[in-house]
């Protein structure tokens, strides 16, 4: 049986029309799984429209981290701090390597804020559906008739 991670996705992409986003999502998923779960993260739902993604980034400063949103993809990148080779570690258990994490965001979800506190990068994302796309309740009026015409 062929594992999906060994499939040639670009070949499949050339043979399909209109499925570009699906293949992009698959490639992003496999790229994230290749990082081996580093750095670990939590996703917390605060309410119906607000979420917080907390990423453990011990040892990283704000200068070493970058958060970007490109359409429906949230990208978090960390550059390992410099001058670490000068330290003589007897045991090194805190990871400090470059990383890149990507999160697929649903429609109308955007990053509201990001903050670094106590070794956690907290990213507040919010769903805000435009007014014209929200469901509307139509009031039913008594006595209003609509004439049906035959053509």
C-alpha cells in the first residue's frame, strides 16, 4: 500500500482543474507534520467567534518570531537565537531550533493580536462575518398579499 506522504502531489495537481486550494492544504498539512510537533501548541476557543493559539517558544524573543496572515493561512516562524554555541551546556532540554508552523483559517477569520508572555506566543484570532453575509430573519406581515401573475 502506498503511503500518502510518498505521493507526487504536483503530478496530481497538473491533472486536476479547480482543486488548487485542496492540494495547497494537503501540502501544508504534510509540511507541518514533518516538524515532529515542534514547537507544541494549544488552541483554545474563548467563545463562538474568538480563539487563542498558544505556542511554546521558550528561549525565543520577539525579535526571533514572526507572525503573518496570508489569506486563510496563519504562518508562525521562529529563528533560533544566535550565539548559543558559546554556552557549555551540561544538559540541553529546551529546544531552540528554527521552526515554521502554519494554521489553516476558516473564511472571515483574522488575527486580532499577538503577544509574548512567559515563554508562550499567544495569537488571538477572531471570526467576523460581514453583515451582508450573516443570516437575516424576515418579518412576516399580516394582510400583505402578493399577486401571482400567469405568463
